[in-house]
């Protein structure tokens, strides 16, 4: 069923008005994000991405993802994809044709997330329109621009890969709902799904769920969706192989990585994708019983492949992380929190992060039961993907960005057709009175207000309150400018807190031991040993690691944590301004950072 067939009442004039609304809201959102976040405000991941892009532009091999200034001399191999580095590098090089390098970078880090924001808004509108009509598309756009858990990935300077993955998943679903009447859209959806897996592993559950729905629909409907099924699955498997060849060094083809694209992910997509395509093409599978048996056999084959080839990828992805890092670093990473820890520490944010996703899941399930034909399968695919996002979000909050992004489209698309305006009754902006009331209660702003109100009531009744200090608060050294003075010093190795590492790499030519990445276990543990150890022990360890400088942030969350864990340690001593005799304070103007030279 095409979009026009699904919603025949949509006129060209209405469609044009929606496009104008899209451009208007996108412009306002882009300007607001640039004004509030600032062009120079980047996160640790954004800083490390820029470092990686700079290294690529400086001549580092395409297949070499080693960051040599992180825990030298061996460095650390990144689990990120060059597929994000490439467009950023090209954008910077294009800007350099007419601009100096520094300004070319600034323009690039402004344009990149802004362009992705437009694609995100357009994808949300497309998906909501095909599911619920033109009014639903406009309401979905308004929902999307109010989604704080999502918009944080599109602020100026957002160079991490999460924004790209959100766009890819939303558009893959928007194209999926047009199957099987438009097999070409199915093929593009498959390519986007493979691209999402190649960029990062965060969206794999949603991609896998959508692929499973495509296969299930073929089992149930057979020839009616055969062409679209073959197009989607062939594109998914072929794109996975092509992207693997383009981003994985030949020497690593058979190496399994659970945190990046490798033989495990490529093999699963190839076995599943090519397998379903072959089965769908077989004319003898002309009954649901035969198709179910064939699909079940393929599922067993796929499970055997994963269990044999990559059993380590079926368990906890952080099982190999050192317990000290899990306790003293990972437990404080915001996106690695689970729902229980958010309820305990930040209850006011629970409705804003989980309200729309849960509403989308419930409303989507209702639409799955009520719809018929292709529209039912469209809702099954979207709701199944939403269920995957919600389950991931309960385990780790990193899943809430995808859950809220998809929820922005699903809630209005599901709700508005369920509450239509009766003939002759007044409507408000194309909404019935019941729909308007429902949307006033279930929207991102209302959910944030509910969360804040409930949290305020509970905190007022509590005897004591617990202050949560996070990176990004004033004085926590999360501005690029805080690390610029370090560039004045001769190049050396810097001992600094874990979140300082990417900023030092971005702003200076120094090397660091620590950075917030799970593959850098050795460097991060060495940093902990020095800051938590007694000053004399720290001195010996610094000599062993050839540390030249100590960069200490008095207001960083780590400072309070380390001082509390080890009152006799180096971090606690520096917090008291009790500087050991082997450290010499270097007076540097600007920023909150305290810098010391190590006397060897």
C-alpha cells in the first residue's frame, strides 16, 4: 500500500505546508542547539572522534584505528568505524579549500549534526505519515523537536556515531512500512540496516528484530511479499559483506569483535540474509507449513553459527572489563546506567526517558491487533523494533535515544487514528478534542514536568538529599578551553582523570594514559593505581610509565570519588593542596586545571 493509498485525503498543498513546517522547526532547533551548546562544546566522544579524523587526514592508514597517543607506546585500537570519519574528513578538507584548518573544523562540527538533524526530522515525519496520516506527521515533528534524550545527539559539535545510527534506523523503518508494494524501498531499508551495524553495535537489536519480522511476514504471506523479502534480505547481506570489506583489514577478516563489525556480525547477516532470500525464491515452499519449517531450519543454522563462531558475544559485553574499572568508572557513565540506578539517583528523569517509549510500545501493540493487511505488518515491524529499544534501555540508558526517536513517530501515529474527530464536531489543528487532551498529557514536555514535580515532592519529604555531581557541571573541566594551556608545554605524557584524556588529545600534542573506553583497560588501571595509591607509590609508577605531567581537575567528579575511596592517595593529597615534593606546580593561565611537572 503506498502512502497515497493509505491516506488519500492528503493534498499537495497539505504536503507542501508540512515541508515548510519541517524546514521552519529544523531551522529554529538548529539555531537553538548552536546557541545553547556552543560550537566549541564537545563531549569526550566528540573530542576523540575529531582526534581520529585528524589522524586520518594526517595520513594514518584507513584500516589502522590505533590511537597511538593513548597509553603509549603501543596505543589502543579503537572500536569505532571509519564510516563516520570519512564524511567528516571530506567536509573538513572541502572547507579547507577556502578556510584555515581551525575554522574549517569548526564549520564541519557545526554542519554535520545540523544536517543529520534535518534527516532525522524528515524520517520521523515520513514514518508517522505512512502509519497515521499528515496530522500525525506534524505532531511527530513537534514531539521530535522536544525530545531531550534524542536532541543531545544532534547538538553542535556532536561527532559521535549515535546521531547517524538514529537516522539510519528511523529511515530503515520508514522505508520498511512501504513494503511489499515497493521492493526498491525494501532494498534500501536493508542497506541502511547493514550500515547501522557497520557504524556501531548499539542498534543491532532493533535491526535484528526488523529482519526477523521481514522473515516472519514471508512465512505467513508467501508470494504476496516474496519480491520485497528477497530485495530486503539480499540488500542486507550484500551490504554487510561490502561494508566489511571496506572497513576491516584483510588480516582481521576472521577476528571476532563483539563491539565492532567483524566476522561475527557479517557472518550472521550473511547467513540470515542470503538464507531467507534463497528460501523466499524457492517456488516449492508454497504453504505456510513448509515455509515455517524452512525458516525454522535456517534459524537453527544461524544460532549454531553464532554459538560456534562468537560465543563470547552472547554474554555480558562488559564481562571482560576489570572489576575495578566496572566499579570506579563504568558505574558512573550516564549512558551505561540501568533503569534501577536512574530510579534511585535521578527519578525526575525517568518519565522523560521512558514515558514516550513505553507509551509507543503499548499503543503500537494495540494497533498491531487492530490493523489488517500490510498496515498490520508495518505496525508489527515498528513495534517489535520499539520493544528491542525498550529492553536495551532497561539494561542501559544508551538505548533510550533510539527508543525516544522511534516513539516520537509511533505515539502520534498510533493515537490520532484511535481518537478521530466525529463528523460535525469541532477539531483543533486537525485533532479531535480527545486526541488533543491525550497529547497534552502524553508529550515530552508534560512528562518532564511530571518527573520534576514528583521528584520535588519526594525530596521535600526526605530527611536528607544526595547531591549528584556529573561531568559537565561548572568547574568539572569539560570545556575544550580548559585544556588549551597544556599545549604551551613541551610534548610529553600526561596523567589525568579518565574523562580528561580525549580533551587533552584534541587540544594538545601530548599523550595520555586514560580515556573513557573499555578497550583501554591497561591505561585506565594504571591511572587508577597512581591516583589512588600513596604518593610514594605513585611516584614509582609514574617513573615506570614515563609520566611528564599531572593534570588535576579540582572540580571533577573523579576528584571527589578518588579522595573518598583512598584518603591517603595522591588524588586526595592534591585535593587538599598537599603537593608531594616530586611534583612542581606549573602556573598556566586560563581554566580550572591544575598542572604539575613530574620531577624525575
